[in-house]
C-alpha cells in the first residue's frame, strides 16, 4: 500500500464523516439555518468545541 492510497482513504473517510454530520443537522428542525451557521462559524475560526453553543445545536 502506497502513502498516496493511505491519504486518499483518509480524505474519503473525512469527507464521509462531514457529509453525515451535515446531513444529520439538515434533517433536524431549522436544519438549513443550522448548517449555514456551522459553515459560517468554521469560516470565522470558531473552534469545533464551541460550535455547539454558538449555533444552538
């Protein structure tokens, strides 16, 4: 197994986790607003541990 294959697998797994996370939020009440709030929080540098309280998840 080459290093490139390992990194490709890690990236695919990370993308899957992010997609599942965003999908779970999107299926809740006001899901679209929560997804956009999470996106804005990440873009503005809010730490992942504080996103829950900032976006009222």
